[in-house]
C-alpha cells in the first residue's frame, strides 16, 4: 500500500506583490513512499451577490479547465467552523466544472448532485480535527477525518 508510510503536506502561500497580502493558498500533498502528488488544491475567497459574506473557493486543476468548490462558512457548536457546498442551482455555493477550448471559449457547469461538508473543531483533548464528508446524489461516498498540528 503506497500510503502506508503516510502523506506529506505542504502549505504554500502566494502573496500580492505590493500589499504582501495572501491571495492564494495551495495545499500540496504527496505520498511519502513514492513522492507522487495525491492532492493539490488552490484556496482563496470569492464574492457572490447571492451571499452577504465572502465564500471559500477551492480550485483543482484539470486538463482543459478546473473543478471548483465554492463553500459557505459559519460558526457551529462550541466554536467549530462549518464549511458547506450544498447549493441547489447555478450561482449557489457548490461544485462547478469549468472547461476551455484555449481559443477564448469557456463553459461552466454546476454539479447539483455533489455536496460537501467540512467541520473543523477542537476535540476534548484540545486537538484540532476536521470531519470531511462528500455526497453524490445523496449517497455518502467519502468520510475523511483529519488531525492537525503545528509544525
């Protein structure tokens, strides 16, 4: 099993030249045993006139385009952070595919069958954790549980 030795995570922050403000954050993960990239996501915020506050946007590069997840955020029980991409139509928070023909033409599609939730919280032992769930057509197909610590 390639992942038996675990994964290595790296957070890369890309800053605006003049303001030095972080504009994009990349979460880059590789399999330790092979150095193969397993995950690379670009994190930023975006504004949408349908929502009062900025949304989290995660972009995953694909050939000829990208997959983007746009998530709302709120504060849950005991101060947990709740992220959600469970919109119902184009323009809502949710999962989107964007494609290009590299000749100036672009297409975007809202994937209403894909929903995602993340809850970040501190457990009873003061360890930062996250529960990450994905549904496709209402069926849970992925449950991830993270433990986070400072390097």
